[in-house]
């Protein structure tokens, strides 16, 4: 498995969970303290922190320690590989469907 494949796997696995997607969404405009971030969920601070660690390992968020708080920020640039993979798949299937449509519409 290549490094880029492993990175892509980690990103998709991290974003597969709804709590992690919400954390990513909430931190993409501005960084949020972990305590502030926790207020948006019906789970414990420890549970939110575990989800943040999964996102960190995938490279999708960064953590900055300021005093006693941990500021979590989405790393939008890290989505580039996932976006590129999705765009490649979309282009492939759009071409395949266009060929199929053309074949089906061709007079016999």
C-alpha cells in the first residue's frame, strides 16, 4: 500500500463517522477550543477528544495548545487527495455512461 493510498484510507475512514464530520464542519471556518467544540455534542469531552485524535491522525485537523485549551482547526488542504480521487472516479463513470448511452441510442 502506498503512502498516498494509506492517507486516503485514513481520510475516508475518519470522515465516515457523523461526529467526526460535524467536528470537521464546525472547525473549517475558525478554530474552536475543545471545550467549546464539546458543547455541540451529546457526548463527553473524552469522546469528542477521541474523535479529534482520529481526525488528527488522518491529517484533517490540527491542534494548537493555548494555555489550558486545545484549539482545533480543520485542514482543508488535506482534503485535496480525497477530492482528486472522487473527481477521477466521477470522470471515469461519466465517460462510461456517455459511451453506453451512445451505444444504446445508435440505430441497429
